[in-house]
C-alpha cells in the first residue's frame, strides 16, 4: 500500500485512465463519446490539416485527472479547454512523467466536454458500450510512470498502452506490437541558443552524469560506474537528488559537456536521456534492455552512442572510447540533436512534430493491428487458439 500511495500521490502516475480514448483512423477529433453531435469550430493553434487520427475522450470527474494537481479542490466537473490548469511551475522531477497531461491538453484544445457524475473509472469503462464492443482494444491508456495502475493492469492490458519502457510489464501484457513508448518529459531547460563558433571546444567536460546512483535491477550499474569513473579530470559523475538547485546545475553541466551518460534507472530508461537531447549533449546510453520512443522514425545511432553494460563496466574502456571519438562525428551528432530535439518538447497548444504530436503518430501506427484484433475477436467461437498453440 505504501508503494501504491506513492504512485497515486506523485503525479507520475496521474491521469492514467482519464485519458482513455477510442481510436479510429481519420482526422484528429476531440468530440466526446457522450456528446457526439457537438459541432465544434476549431481554434487556429490546434487544428492540423494533416490526416492523422480520430480520437474520442471520455468525460471523467476531475479527481481522476487534473484534480490530482490540487487535492484541496472539491470540484468534480470534467475539465475543459477553459478550465484546464497550467502545469505547476515548481513540480521538479514530477514533470518527467507528465506526458499524460500534455496528451489530454491536446485533446481539449478544440472544445469543451459536458458534465457527468463521478464514477469509479474501471466500472465506468466496463459499463461503456465503446469499451464492450472491443474489450478495450481500440482504447489508448497512458501509463507513463513504471508503477502507474500497477495492480490493475491486467484489467486493461488489451488496450494500446503509452509507456515509458517495458521494465515492469510482463511480455504478455505490454510489447512493441501493440503499445507505444513515449519519452519522459525533460526536466532541464531546453538549450535554445546553442550556436557557439566552436561547439566542440566550448564543451570542456567529456562525460557528465548527475543523478541518483542507488537504483534497483539494471540500474545497479550506476553505483558500479561511480567507482569506475572516479579520478578522471574531464568526467563529472555525481550522486545527486532532484531539487531546484540540482536541476539548474544539471542544465548548466549538460550544456558544457560533450557526452551525457544515460545508465539505466530502476527501469531501462529515465528522463536523463531526454534532458541530454534537449541540451544537445550526445547521449551515451548504457542499458541493455531499453526501448526508445519513435524509433521507427528516428535512428538514434545518428545522435547517440551505445555501450552494453559489460562494455561500460570494463575499467577505462568507456572513457578511452569517448576520448578517441572523432570530432567531426561528434559535430554531426550535435547538429542532428539540434534538428530533432523539438520531437521531445511538450507544450500547450501542441505544435507539429512535438512530443504530443509524435505520440499520436505512433498511436496511428498501432490502429491497424488493433482493428485486426477486434475483427478476429468478433468471429471467434472459442478462446484464441493462436495464442494457446505457442
């Protein structure tokens, strides 16, 4: 229960099922399932001409979503475009798991939703005709925190899940075939004026890492790296916890570093990778089981360096390889980082090819498989023999 309480209170697990959508191919449509005849005139910043996806959003009481931003409020009316609260300015590390908030904001951008009475979210789904017709297969559920809805995931595992990685999901529940890997929302400030005459020379630190070194599972590599990387003048490896001051120091440190180290955390990924990207600091990824956002569209080898855990833990190997890294190759990666970093920005209103837009594009790629599963399930007279035979 302690773990569950942490998950709920941390806005890292916030907004999970509130952002449940029925997905159909078409244009982006934010009309509610419960008010389908609403004729909405799009506001200029939010309408896109491109044909992407038709998305319907359930109307749920605020306690299931933005009500978690301010638990003192007793307002239960569903949030609308006019009443959407801004993301808290001093949220610190909690911001890294706020993808759900920005996805919800993008769907509220065009209009308002009618009020419905408060209900339990699982009962709400089970009672919905839209859920029943596909057993949730055509629904999208953001679960960007590794612990989000941890003890009830099997109830919704047929849906398209938006996850940070697959570190705490069994393979039968979450996988690349049906689910979407979304980036953590970066915590450090974006480097918007990174245009020095000598980009390589202006970054005096070779390798930068600042974060918690005591982690679980694959993340135990962090403590081992701390011992291996000690004593190098051009390596900054610091055990640190997230505070306003440490995030500011990380912002400055990454901008002064050629390479930013990204070892696995409690799960294969962490926000440090995306902090590095928006800092234009070439990520050095040390994680054997990581899955990366938008990888069908982005080639991470163009702007990142990869080491296996075994390679990284060989004394002197990682530092030697990065010291010998060709300057021209580094500059190519730096330029590539500058050209793709906008894919990892979350904002309201959303912009073309920003983080929210890219996530919806990934969802669109999953729709054909979801429709196939729905059509097969509707004609099967026995439990799915295809799964049983394996």
